């Protein structure tokens, strides 16, 4: 294999047809201003081509499950390895998906509890011992005389398959009936099962009526059942109730039986293990629907949120059941499992399983996720956390000769945790892999082998490789904008003085999640950074407690508030706005033009043209959502979806309109030589020049440019925008509203996806908001932003259970002087300009 990845003629999106040689088996950072073409090169060209080639090598049958792969717009790429992209997309929306299930840690824990778990009676708490046949018969003798029972033998328990052979074998043994999935069936009939569903098959051994002298027949039936299973089910026909008799485990005091232990017994996705009340989710919906947000749920009263049946929760290792163990953080679980005191027999049985679990826990620790609990729901993770979990699973895969592409893995990481991430990336590289990272974090850039700097600007002004080389070479390269910031030739200016607060909000006794009953004073009329290591409680304090408490106080919103004792000073603000990173739309019909209301002015402009008036065209003529002006073949979507039956659905540009969304008559109407489709294809920067004479449009376009979105297209589907882009779009919309001077803005990591030059622009906007008398709170790890703030609230000292305290608060200078603050320590290393 050659030493370089050789790219010729890269033209995807805004890339300017360049050639590039990237060394293999190196740690490479692609950086540059927002919209300069970093992701177009790393993900849409290099990764996409590597993935396409791999998929093309598969059979037609395999390809149908993987979707259609478009070839990126590039002449050729040589020296490419199989590619794995570790992106920020949320992994699963299911309430059944947890950190434990995603990393396979929970699967191994199920095996561990099956092999060495010790059963206890869930009624009296005493240890459970195995039963012999005589003990089983004694249990049956306690039933009232005349009770009609049938003795069942489970041969299949909650497993997928057809089981034709098993049913035939039982028929040949002379048995004529079976209970299949709870329904009595005749074995002489043709029983067809769905092989993709889980089934339980219990053979009817005998039917009896309890009376004196029945012991011999009962012993024969139980012994016959024991030939095929260690568990006998005694079904009380009138009550339709089962008594499980096991020669393995039963409580001598209460007579309670525990069935044979299997990994499925500890699965909350199986009827064998799942709590019957919440069906394994751990929560009960307040409105009767399982698909509502978790704020509309309360913890299941039967299982206490542990998801499993009481029988499964009665199996323990060192006094902990599997549900209690998953409530531990990654670090706590590692400490618990590595310090287990086991017998020689249990140690021998469990050694391999424990090694698999502790290795996975160690990989999560390496990527800075030691504070997450194993039962944490996957859909509640941030994009950065989800990406680092994927990275941890790759650390454990021991692959070599692979090309890894990551998109800003440092998002959400405190500078202290970032060092662990860099070590993890270098470990993957050292296993003979190529690691390409799209990143703006200074430490990550300086730790790389090769830096590719894109630019010089965004959108049409970007798409060039302005510099390539080692971090030292980049710093000396006059063409590199990144190099100038790294070498401190260019800097983000910090104010000489901090603003004086105009008042304070005071929150008392905040104790949600890991917060330790803290009192917080929040100054008003200033710029505040809430900082701390990952998992220290920043989001819990601001987004889960402060924001809903203020909304309920000011707007009576009825939002769920994190636990706290009270909040005072709310009369000093009359509006609270959270500018988050959630998507701005769920379909390709939502775009920046519609979201910012620019499209209203654009449609009005087109409808007022002489050509439109002469044809009687109104505003609605220029909408792609209603009949009239849109292309009816694709209903204004610009693309057509074709069902390919045994192949995946194909999305093809509409033949009728050529992807322009409108019909021919509508497209004939032009303003300054451009039709409505041409306008939607413009970038924000291009539209700024084009619509300069139109005041309402000019104002909105200037703001979009100022928040660093000059490169996005007016008609770009909202579904293609990153979290950071969606957040800055929201911020621009907020800036168009009339300021009350008493608004509190909350921004969660606004520097996501921003280069040094874009961070400087963002800080100017924050400065403008605060100078009008408003308060801005950011949850942030970027040291330039933290240093720019007037006041810092630093949480810690660690993540998870060891966090939730206020470590330091005050001005940046005061934080730097506080020896307890990890943030202060890193601020000292960053020169104040």
C-alpha cells in the first residue's frame, strides 16, 4: 500500500478542484473557518469514497440493506483504506438504548450474573437453594384437594426460531398437547411459528386432579418433565396461574422458586426479564403513551426504574443486583468490578467476562466519559458524548489499516479531558490507522502530525487548501489564518475591564441529578460563563433547573423544573431565551429562508414585479408548499422517491423541474436576472450583495453573516444543518427582535463548529447583547470565550457523583487565582491579549 492518500480534482460542494497528498498512518487535523470546506473534504469526499468502494465490493443482496452510495465529485483518490466515520449524530431515540447496551457492557453483565450471581428470595431476603424432586412434590401437596393441574415442561423459553424439529420430537415421545406462547395447541396439528419472533413452548406432560394417592402419578409426571428441563411448570387450570418448580433454586422459607438463570432472564427487552408494569422501560408514561418525552414520565413504582422483574433483581453479586450496578458511573463500576472478592471457582468462571467489561469501561474512561452512568439513556447524550462512545468502541476493536474520520470530537470536553481524547486518537493511529479529524480545538491541532488548513473564507470564498504541514510549519506559514492564531500573531481581544452587575438572581438548594444542594448567585447585566469538567453539573444547573424555573416564573409555562428550594430576583428580568442546538426543522421543506422569515419578503418581492402582476401571480405562487407555482411532479420537493422493491428507495432529482422545485411559468419571473429557484440557491453572502437595496432582507442577511453563516444556502434543507449552525440561526433570529434590555439569554456551547475567527465574531454579538443591558449565560469550554466573560461559575471538582459543587466563582482573574479550579489552571496557560 502506498504511503499517501492521493486526491486529484476535489470539487465536492465548494472545493476548488485541487489536488492533495495526505500521509497515511498519521494523525491529521483539517481546520479552517466555518464553511471553508473541511467537512466537504473529510466526510463528503474522503470518507464517502472509502465507504462507497467498500459497499461496491459487496454482493447485490448485501448492498440492498446499505442504501445507494453516490460517488463524490472528485477525479480520483488513490491509497484509500476502508473508512469509518465517527460522527456526532445521536445514536438512538429508543428509551431502551442505554450506555450499557450500546457498548455491550450490559450484555456481558447479563452473562456475569447468569454465571456467578447468587439468588436471594425477593420476599424474605434469604439465600435460595436448589430443590430435589421430593421438595417439588411437597410444594404440590399444599394445594387444595380437587385442584385441576397440568404438568408442563418448557423446552423453548423466549427464543426466536421455527422449532419444527423440537415439536416433532415431542410428538414422537407420545405427547399430544403443548402451550405455545400462552395458547394451548394440539401437537398433531401443523404448528407454524414466525421465526423472527420470540417463542415459549411448554409440553403438556400430564393432566391431574389433586387428591390423596396422587403422589405416584405426580412423581412420574415430574420425573418425565425433568428429562427435558430442569424447570417444571405446574399450571392451575381454573386460576390460569403457574407455579414454577425448579430443581435448581427455591426458598426454603417461602417456597418461592427462581427459574433457571439465562442471560435473557436479565434482559429488559425480553418477557423473561422485563418488569411487567413498565415493560422494561423503567418509567410509566403519565398520559398512557410510550412515545412521549421523558419529562412526561414518572419512575415505575414496581421496579423502581431498574427495568427488571423482581426475580431478576433478586440475583446479586457482592450485595448488588444488575439494576443497581448499572446505576453506577463508568468509574464506580470499574472500581466495583476490579475489587470484587470472589471464590476461586467464581474467579475462574468470571475472569474472561470481567476482562471484557473492565476493558470497555477503561476505554470509556480514556475518552473522558467516566462520569456517565451505565443506565444513562442514549438519546439524552450530547453529540460530542455520542461520538466519544463510538470512539471508545473503536478503541476496543483492535482494527488496523483503517481510515477513521471524526467531526469535532472535542465538543463538550473541558481542556483537562481533552488531553485524554488526544491520547485515545494517538493510540488508534499507533495501531497503523489513519486518523483524520475536523477540529478547531487548539490543543488537538497542536498535538497532530499534519494540519490541513482550509480557506481563506467561507462558501464560495473557501474551498482551497491554504496551508499543509506540521503544526510548527503551519504557524510559520503566512497564508494560514489558523497558523496566525496558533502563533498569537492574530488574537481574540479581551476587554480590559469587567462589567459591574446590575443585580442578582439567587437560586437556593439546587439538587437535581448530581448537584449537591448548592446556592448560586447569578449576576445580571453581564456576560457569564458556566464552566467545569465534563459531567460536573453545568447543563443540569442551567438548562434543567434555572431555565425552566425562570420560564415558569415569568411565563407560567408549566415546565418540569430540576429540584431546588427557590429562586429570587426574577422580577429583574422580563424574558428568558434558550438558544439551543436542536434541529430547526424535521423535513427538507424547512430552510434558513423560511426559518428567518426572509422567504416572506422574497415572495412578496417577486409577486410585486410587473411580470407577476400582469399574470395575476400572488405571494403563494412563489411557495413550494402549495399548488399553483410549485412543480406538481415532485410536489415542490425538488426530488422524487422511487420504491425499488428488493433494492433500497432511490432519491432522484426531479426530471420535470430539474430540482428547482417550481414549474416553468413561475421560473420565468425574474428579479435582476434571477428566478425564485436561483435565489434559494444563493449563499447568505451572495444574497447580502444581491438584496442590499431591500432593508428588511439586508438586515437579516447581515446578522446571518455576523454569526458566521455567510456560507449556508438560503434554500438549504434544515435537516442538513449541524447543531452549531442551527443554534447560530436561532441566535440571528433573536437578534432581529426588539431588545427589552431585561432579557436573559442562555447558550449551550455556542462555539461548536467555530474557528478562531468565527469565535471572535460570536463574542462581538454577545458583547452587543450585553451592552443593551441584557444578561448572557453560556455553558462553555472554549478558553477564549471564558476569558472574555465578566463572571465565571465553575463547577466540579469531577464529573458524575464526584461533581455538582461550585468550585469557584468570580471574574476570570479571580478564577485563575483559585487553586481548586481546573478551569483557572488552564486559563493561566492562555495569555491574556
